[in-house]
């Protein structure tokens, strides 16, 4: 039997009693990162063979595949949260379904749901987009895809890309209420509930570290503002001068004067 178990995002006390019992009873534990998982297992005095399995290690011909076909009781845990949610594990489920091997997914911590509820934004319907693409072109295309979605949007992001992501998000989606959640369940946990322009300025002035989840209000009638790019195009067609447009964009969208001027020039010279 394969058991897929959710593990704590940070606070080791967030694991379920059921998951601890399962980890103590299986024959082998596979983990995305054995070094991080060892901390959890040592904390609960769980002494089982620990092996690594991640998306960079092919499943066919692996010890994981061999153990599954031999009918061993195996647990798989990712670094934090629920396996498969922007984490490895999809191939394991597909293998079990294809060969009719038994598996069980147990509930537990999830950064997506924790961020959604903490954000204060609508939780009745939401869309999880995973990690935003690294390249700006692909990132903006993804954001454009979600622009008209009325559901609350949720994305994962890294600290070294968050400023660029916020800039693209503001330009593509326009001004919206948002929340950036950082280091959830850890000592330095922080929730920044701000409009996107305010959030961009906050991170630009005071960069943050740690794992991040960005939650953004969906599209709706309550959001009359055009995106900065759309507003610039409208103002250019109206005959306003470059400096006038930059001043207007800076004031209305909370951007610095230099960033607003650069964006106006990019649109004029496109």
C-alpha cells in the first residue's frame, strides 16, 4: 500500500496523529528531500528506512517502483504540505491507477487553503495557479489568461522573483486587493493585506525572504480601474504628453515616478 501524507509547512506540531501513526507503521518512507524530512522523523522518534524520490529521479526502474510492485507498505512525503500540489507525486498516482495498486491519501496541511482563508478575500471560489513562470513573457501570458476570472487567484512565488511578479501582476491585472503570506506557521510569519500597487511598493522598499503565497481578488464589477498598461494606451490615444501620463500613472497606481515613466516609454515605443 502506498500512503501519501501531508507534512507541516513549518510548525512540526501541525502533522496529524493519523499521519504519525502511518509513518511509524510503514516499512519504508520515501521523501522529496531526506534532509528536511529527517528533522520531522527525528522529532517524532520515527526510525524507518528513509529514501529519496523527487521529480528528477525517473520512476521506471527505481527502488520506489520495485517496492510498490512487491506490495510493500510505503509512505511518500514532500518537503512541506500536500504531495502533488506543486510537488512530486503525480507519477506515483498514475502508476497505481494503471496497475491497480492500492494507495491512500491522508488529509493534512496545505499552503493553498491556509493562505486563502488568512487572506480575508473571498473563499467561496478560487483558482490555484501554482508557481508563476520564471520568464516574464510566459508569466504575463499566464496572468492575462486569468485576468477575467471572477474567482480569487492564488499563486506560489519565490523571494527573488516576487518584485518582478508583482510588477507584472499590477500591469496585467490592474489594481486589486491582495495578500502576500510569508513563512506561514513559522516564527517570522507575515500577512501583508494591501492593494497590489501598495504591496509592490512595500516589497520594493523592504525586500522579504522566505516562502511566499500571493492571493489576489478576482475580476468583478467592484474593480473599475483599468490596468496601468490599458490606462497608458487610453491616455496616449487621447493626446496626453509622456510626462503627463507618467505623473498620472504614478499617482493613481502607487508607482514611483521613474517606473511609471519607463512603462509609458515602453508602451509608446512598442
